[in-house]
C-alpha cells in the first residue's frame, strides 16, 4: 500500500563509499510511512530533465547490496542551480506533488537545496527540503564530522600504513598527494595508523597552514637525515601565504567546474612538481610521488563500519525528524565536547542557512605548524571514525 | 634447542603484501628442524654490510602479525650482485657456516641467487640456494602465477570496481595507470570485478600489445559515444611498435635502478600525457587520470586470502623440499592445464637457471587486441587468485 505522499531523493557532488547507505536509509524509513518514493537521476539535473525512477519496488536484498556499493547509485551532478534553474525545479516538483525533497550531498549540494527551499517559500509551495550530509572532505560546518569521511580516512590511513612498510623496505622519499580542497582532515588521516616515531607519514601539509618551499625542503632533509627515509602526506589544496594554490601556480591549463572549483584531482602534476624540487634541491635517492586520486572516495573494500552505520542512521533520523517536524533542515552529527571513549554519535537538525555553502577547516588544535604534523587531539578526534576492523602490523627492522 | 645448521633468509626487489607470509613460513618450518635462523637486513646488501639478525626468538604471536604486514619485514634491496659482490657474499656466508640461503624475490632476485649459487659451486662451498618467488607483476616463467600477484590484483580489481561506480555517478573519461613493466597481468586484473558490458574498465592496454595513439583515441571515442563514459586501465609499461616505452618518450629526466630498469612508478606523467591527448584531440568532458602507484603492492587491507595462503605454503614446501633434496632450486606454482573449478595449487621445484632473470608475459589467449580487452580465458585464470572475500555491488542507474 502506497500513500499519496510523494517524496523525492537525489544525490549530489562527489560520491563517497557510504552515500548509498543514506539513500537506502531514507528508502527503508519512507517505505514505513507508505510514501511514494521517487529518485531523480544525476541529482538536480535529473529533475529539470525529467529523469525520475520509482524506488518503492527495490527488494530488501538489492537495497542491502546497493547500500554497500561505492558511488551514487542514483547518479550525481556538479550542477549548481541558479534562479531560473530553481524555478524550473519547483515547477516540476509541484507538478509531481512532491512534499519532501531529500538531497544527499556536501556543502555545494546543501547550498543548492537552500536556494530551492527559499524559492519554494516565496511561491508558498509546501516543500520540505532535507539535506543529508556526505563528504570525504569532512568540511561541513555544524557537524562533528560528515558521513563519508570515516571510510575515506580509513583508506588513506591504510594506504599510508602500507607505504610506511614499503618505504622501510626500500628507503627513500615518498610523497602522497591527498584530496581536500580547503580542509586538511583527510590528509591528516594519513597519520591514524602510525605507531612509532620513525613511522611514516613523518610530515603532513594541509591547506590551512601556508606552504613555504624552503621550510618544506628543510623539514624533508631533516627527517631523511634522522631516519634515512621520509614519508610525506600533502593535501592537493596546499596554498602559499597569499592563499594562492600551489597547484594553480604549476598547472598550465586549469579546469573549473560549475561551482568555480579548480580541478585538483585526476592529475599527477603537484606530486611531480614537489618530487622534482626534492630531487633537484636535496639530491636525495628514490624520490617517488603518488597522487591518491579518486580511489579515496570509492575504493571497494575499505569502508569504516562506524561510517557505514552513521550514514545509514543519519538518514533514518532525518526521515523520522521530517515526519515529526514539518520543516526544512540539514541533518547533522552533533559535535563531541570531549573525544572520550566510548565513542557515541548524536544526530541533530541544523537550519539549511547555517550549513549551506560554508566550509569548515581543521581547528588549530589539531595541527602543529612547527612540526608539520597532527596533534594528539586530532588523533583522539579521528581514530574512532575509521572503525576497528584493521589488521595489526609489525616489522622486524 | 638449536642445531648447528645455520640458515639465512633475505628478501629482495619490490615488496608485496604477502612477502612476509613466505618469510614466516620459512622461519616456522626451519624452527622445526632446529636450525639457527639468520635474516640479512636489506637483502644481499645486508650480507656484504654484515647486517644480520637472529630470527629464532620471535614469538609466534609476533610472527603472525609480521606475516600480515605489507613490505619486506627484513628490508629489501635493488642491488644486483656482480662477480666481486658475489665473492664477498660467499666469503661472509662461509664464515658464518650458512648451509641454506633462502632468497624471497622476483626475477631480478632469482638471478642474483643464480649467480651466487654458481660461484658457490665453483668454490666447492656446499650452499643450498633456494628462491621463493614473489612479484606483483606475475612475470616469473615456469610458474602458473606468483605469490604477491593475487593481492595486488585484488587491490586493482577493487579499485576499478569502485571507479566504475564513481564514473557512473559523474560521467567522464577515467584513466588508471597500473604497475607492470613488461607484463600486463596486473593491468588486466582491472577487469576482474566487471559485471555488465557498460561497466568499467571498458578498455585495457598492456605492454605486450603495441600502443598506437590513433587507435587508442578512436577506441576511447567509440566507447564514450556508446556509454557516455569510458574507464581505461593502462599499463605503465605500454610500448610502441618498436618496443619503445611511451613513458620514455615523454619523461624528460629518467631514472634507472641498478638493474637498468627505468623508473615508471612514482610519477603521474604518463597519465597526464594521455589524458592531455584525450582532452586536446577528442574534447571530451571530465577527463581524469590517476597513477595507481605504490599502494598496489602494499595497501593494508586488500590481501587475497588465496594469495596469503599460497605465499605461506610455498615457503613451507620449499623448506621441506630443501630438507629432502640437497640441491638449489626455485620453488614454483605448477601451471594449471585447465582453469577449472575447484581451484587447486600444486607446488614444484624448478631449477634456478630456468627461472632466473627471465620474464613471462601474458599469453596471447588472454588478450583480444582488436577489442583492447581481456578474454574469458584470462578471467578464468585470474579470478580464483583474488579470493572470494569481496563485497557484492549494485547500482540503480
């Protein structure tokens, strides 16, 4: 039995490893409310192009598999609706008598939702706009952390743990370029499985702290002289003291998306530039750079069990909350006051205006500028988020 | 109780995710023979520099953890012993009264072992030289496959499965540059979790098949026109019809190791060059290139349970065999005649001369040149090697 209540779900922005957990959470909960559940293909783009799909008849077995699949199962978009685009969306949603619109996305998507929600109010069309957060960058304000971050952080941590043992085997300098346009959380996560002082990563560079080439080279040299090797995690978004991207200085042809963001991933140029400087200026042996790239947000097989659970539960929370309160909101994870054990998650509802389009960066207490490394405070904050299902490691040398 | 029999273990070449399984297998078995077990730090380099470590007293608990740790727990080397180097090694081994020397490594390491073994014969020093194979490249002759390949193949397969769903979400062209200097096995492994015709990877380019830019661009265009997206796996070792590396053509400053191998990994230049050509010539949207790099051989968390088991068991087999037969040999995995279910592993002992320094490439039956894709024969060959512990996946669109 399907009621007359029509709801719509869409997914926007860069996908994550658990964005489909949220999708499935909404579907399951709205099924309980007997809603007619539609999905739009490729986010808001699917609305204006009238590409909808019914989600009521997907079997529980398939829902379970979809939830565990990387990428946005409904497709995603980089479109950012302007005034005309929004009016078009509203016309179509009204036509379809949609009463709730769930948009699973990051800060750009929440901003799209805010615009749509405001236009709906202006036209007196009763539409509940519900933002379900996701982003591997962990850069949403009013949130302790964001679904999607834990799994990406686990991937980056596991990758650097492996790299540590690889570089221990064949010593040299290793640079790993990590995703993160403005916030250094994911780059900082490279430290999460480090055990000994000489373990990699030895140095971490984040967008929040101005990148200065001479300081960088001196720090690399100092670590190499001390340990005979050096593993470095560098954010793709590192900037100089004038907030100019280092990437922008070296890439000849840049590419921008509809939100005005420069393309940072999908190219090895930053890593090649920095390893080139190390080779040229420090003349160290075996200098290698990897750009971690898209696998950070979609690698099949390193999902954090905590992240997975939260991505599912925040959607169920949002669905329940939306049924009780007839308002628009952005679902969130309440900030912990202390990073004490045991770890607990509390969900909350923030206003769209509070969250939309804003960017959270790493708090100063998480990063030691002098050491170019994270603090214990960051480790206490982030360690619970990657879960516990990680192999123990040990080397002989 | 330790007998007077002294044995030495070393690890050489690029580490893998299961090279320590083999190390631990030897230690466990030689402990049963009451041998005095030494390890040399950083392969043959540790022998001439007199860097040895006793391996008898490592607890079983630690051995278990070491076995599951990526990288070479004893350290590795790229040194290739020449005449003088070998004489130095023999002098030290004889001094230490070593009767068995286990070298865990690939084709370069087996060649080092062959040289040492021949010099030992010349000097009438009774030394058993035992090669335990490992390489993610899967390019050892006389072997069905090589320990280390299955786990690397699993990582590459999981990575491309995730990428497939990511590119489905935000359509475009994705290029993933995969390790493999001469053999395309690992690049071919990108196909192992592909399910539907339109799933990525859509195209696979290997070193064994001459790379021709126009054919490449036409194939990319054709796939993009058909599916609205294109995922491509490309070996770092792709060559033109004159066997000249494409990488070599575009890298200004190349780096060579002691074996005369050019540095292919640790730079994003090949990916950037190829994605640049696609952008320039085909003018397609969202063209992204990732160079998979070192995580392919050391990512913590994607070990194939079959690979793990074989890496352990081949070492135990080699140890047992060496105790029965007083000869030098290269332990191997017997080639399957048919790739039938259920999968079974049979170990064998090959002569060092048969294996050393030779390179196996992909059989022609594994690759369809016209389609630039693997055949079912390859899938049947490689699928059992990545094991079964992989999440099921499903998308909606």
